[in-house]
């Protein structure tokens, strides 16, 4: 017993130093040396300034204005937001696209709160896209467009979702639809090795490319 | 369901099966004291460590001594981890100046990481300093995993040896596990993950204005080095609150595959290691097949159910199953890049193994889909199971099955030629039946008392599912959750200011994890200690073969029947009711 205690105390100190400091610090050094950009968060720059991470989804909504042109706020004093038609929209987020305070929505399959939220998302999507895609009905709205993701910052939307939004983007940005579809294809991350995972369109990268080619006046 | 989805699941199984003999053979060499490749570099470190902890590596321990060392080591490490977590506010590597979490949450967290559970009531990026993550929690990812694997090695020796009471030297098994198995695999894993975009830096956050004018703040840290071992060691405790759903913890479809593979890699390889160490490879493969069959049932159900819509989505008018692509179905709280198949696969693997990491929310699963993770937990984490603990748990079930088989044919039960007698069967009964008893009592307390109900998030039967999941997960040292269930209330401001633990849930869960770790661990060592003394009899024509299909059917039956008898009423009140109704709550 006494031997066990002495041995354990020494082991605790040695293992904490070895696996708690030496290992992560050496790995940090090596990772920074070999994959500097990836290790630092895959940051994306525009005009020399960081505007995001290609792995982290962003908010492309805008404040809703009231009659007097002031931003509307909800009961908690937070500004009310709606999709900005000038941009491709990310998936809805339960965390307002926070990349430093993350949580799941944790709404179960039979929760009324989930039904209400999904209904609101569906109505908003139809209201936004229907004018540009007149054939669109609830049956044509992709499921990723109306459900919140797990991370709250899902960088991707489905290809179907992007193609529907393309009609709106082409109209409001006065861009040829064919060109917008090409941009979508260019910013689609396919399955890894051709088989793993699901393809998705990277919204931030797509919007960056879009804004470069067809800037807002 | 799509063929692409099934193809990915098949590839996963194929790669896992191919790696099992490779890694398993290597692990057997490590525990049989043979020289392994890495020893050339790390041999001096190994020998230095033995001198530091004052052990003679050639002196072996009997089961009581081995168990005592494990308990003393774990208890003292518990105190050390508790101290680090409580003192993080005054320690270095704390760039966001987090204060400590309250005592009750810290009790839960400490117990959670010492027991290889990694149940998390806290959100990593809003609670823990980088020092607490690296030198506190991630150390336990290595150490608690290595403790389980060391104990497994000792238990296997008990099955393999004869006429002795010696099972091995804990310090030797611990050290060789850490240096020759976990460290090399973690280094490879870290580099693969970073190459995909999982971050590894000492910077804690980057603030900027996003493309559309919204401020965003990226939480960063030494993530990849922690995530590699978190997956390998069936720990599961994420750096971030949403675990491997967060892109900085699981960046791409490829990193997702690697992380999923790491969940089952070591537990699967342990079956081959077992076959090699007892000198009967077929016995090892037999256990692998039994585990794989139960795994297949789980993924089949989870994938099928998650491609369907939930009552809530249907009520909202969402057509979840119409359209192109293979991410159709219940995509709520799931990531586009993983889709349905990979989220269902992850959920199955992580609850088969006692890993508990997630790449989507289990709470948002359909009623019947949620049955897969929950029933996986309820089989006692033996479908591959935790590193070490999974196979020694399975070996206990094997002994039980042999005993039942012996009763049926009216012969003295034998396993590997050794007689299974009253003492072993008694210990095994305690080591397997304690689990449903503790789970059901804890869940009953939590659902029936006002103090327990404070932790529930969703109203209706989902709240019951949250509760039963929480205690099943903690007793079985898994760590995944229906994550609405809470034991820690954090106000908006990060940094633990004004944060409060829910004492009832924290202490009940913490206690449950400690019981769930050490009772089966000691039971397995005790059985091994008693088997090591026995002399195997040669197999005769009447011997009940334990590598035959009929035995596997019996073994799987025992695992499922024990779980079903214990938990069916509880399941009926939660997920089954939800799966059958379209009512909203």
C-alpha cells in the first residue's frame, strides 16, 4: 500500500508533465510547422483582413427595421434578423452562428418547440425564395434549409438548397444564372475520396466568390 | 436510405476488420513483453519510469495487489485532477481568465474523467482553461484508457495461465500501454486531424468581422492532440461543447471517418489480442463476430430510423424525405457534411464502445432511432465496449453464458478447459447485475424527486428519456447524452462567473460513474485471479465449444436478454412511446 502510494504520486507528476504538457506542446509545434493554416483555424482573408474561417458557417441575415427605420428588437432586447436576399443563406442556427459558445438545440423528435421552429424556418424560406422560384412549394424545400445543424455553424448547405437560392441570387445580383451555378459547383465539397460523407456547398466561400465577381452596388 | 450510405457503413466495417489483426497482434506483443518497434526509441523512457515509480518490472502481482494499485493510483489521480480543475483560475495557460467551475460540477467532471466516462455537464470552450484541458482532462484521456487496457491484459493472463496467482505488474502494463500503443497512435491521429483542419494552437480565440458584418469569435486551442486520444481511448470528452459536430474538432468527411474508426479501433483489436494471448485465435474472432452482429443490429436500426421524419418536422409541414441527395431524413441537429448515414454510424459506434463523443445530437434522434444508442448502453458496453473494459465485460458475459450452457446440457461448465465454479459465477453475477440495479435506482430517484427534475430540459416523455439516458450513460462510463439534461447552469457570460452546479445530478452522476467503473473492474480481476490457479482439462467429445455459432447465438442472447429484462419497461416509457405517437409535447 505504501509503495503504491509513493509510486502513484511520482507517476501522477510524471504523467501529467509528459502527457499534459510535453505531448500537446510538441504536437502544437509540429502541427504549426507542417500545417500552419489548418492548425490555426483555416482562416479566410479578403483584402488582407480575416473575414472568417472556411470551416465555420456565418450569419448572412440582416436586421429587420420597424416603421421608423430603427432595428426591431425582441422581448430579450436582441435585434430581430431576417435573411438578407443579397447573399446565400447558411442553415438556420440555434446559437446565432456562435463559434465560441456552442450548444445543440436538444429538441426531441416530439417537441412542440421543434415543430414551431421548423415551421417558422419553412415559412421564411418559402417567403424568401418563392418570388424567384415560383414553382417552389413546401415539398420542394430541402430539409437542411429548415433544420438547425448540430454545431450551429455548419459551413455547408445541400446542393439542392444552393440551387434554389441561386435563382434569387442571380436576380438580385443581376448575374447570369449559369455562372452562379458554376460558382456553386466550384465551391461544393464532394465526398472525401469519392465515397465518404455527404457533398455540401461551402456558403462562406461561395459568397466570397460571388461578391468578388458580382459585387453589390 | 441510399446505397452511398450503406457503402460507407460497409467500408467502415471492412477497414475496422482489416486493422483488427494488425493492431491486435501488435498489442498482444506489447503485453507479452516482446520487443516492439517503438521500443527502440522509447525503451529508455520505459525503464526510467520503472525506476521513478520504484517498481521491479519482473515482479508480478496477484489480483488483489493489482487491484489495490489500480485503486490507489486512481484515487490519488482523482485528487490531483480535482485540484487542477478547482485551481485553474490561479494557474497558467488561462488566456480567457476562466474561474473554476463550482465544487459539485467539478466532483462530477473529475469522477467522469478518472473513470474513462467523459460525461460533460460543462461546455469546454466556456468553462475550461487550456491548462485544465491539456494537463487535466487530456491526461486522463490517456491514463484512464491505459488503466482499462492494463486491467484487460491482467484479466486475459488469468484466463491464459495455469497454477499461478500472478496476473502481471500494473506499472508495466500501464507504461507499455501508454508508450507503445496510445502515444504512437495519438501522434498519427493528431497529424491526420490537423491536416484536415482540426486546430492545434495555443491561441485561444480570434475575433473578426465576418463577410456580412457580423462579429464572430473563433474558439481555438490545442484541440487535435486531445481529440486523437479522446477517440482512441474511448473517452469522448470534447474540447468544445458540441463535441465532434464542431468543425474545429471534426473538420471534414475524412476526419469524420478517421475519428469514427478510432472509436472502435482498440476495442476491436483487443479481441485479436485476446486470441493471441490465450493461444486460440478462433476464440478471439468468435468474440469479434458476436460484437459485430450486435453492432450491425444497432446501425441497421439507427440508419433506417434517421432517414425518416420526426413527428415535429412532419407537423411543421417539412418534407424531410423528399428531394435529392442522401442527407434526407431527420437532419435536425446533424451536420450536412456527415449526413444521416455517418451520424447514425457514429452514434452506434460511440455507444457500442464506451466512447460517448458525438457528431450530432442524440437527443434529436427519432424515437426509435434513439433506441440504438440507448440500448447499446444498456447491454453494459460490451459491443466492443470501452478500451479494456469492453472486453473484460464481454468475458464476464462469456463466463455467464458458459454457465447457462452448462446448466442446459447438464455438465460442469468449462471455458478454455477451465472449470467454472460457484465462486466465479457469483462474482460474475455481481459484476454484471449491479449495472441495471444502479441505473434504475438512480434514474428512479432522478425522475421522482423535485431535485432530480431540475435537470430535465424537454417536457413530456423526452424528459424521461433524457433522465434514463443520463444515468445509463454514466453508470456504463459512456459519456454521451441526451444533452438537454443538465447539471450545470451557466449564465450568458462565459468564464464561470455566476455559474451553478445542480448538486443532485452532479453527485448522483459522479457516484454512479465511480461505481460503474470499479465494480466490474474488480470483479473481472477477481475472476481472473481465480481462473489463473486452475489447470485446464483437455477438451473431450462432450465439451461445449465456445467458438461455435451456437455459442455465439447463446452469448448474444444472454447479452440482449439481460438488457431487455432489466430495461424494457423503462424503454417503453421513453423512446418507444415517442416512436409510436405523433403527438407533440
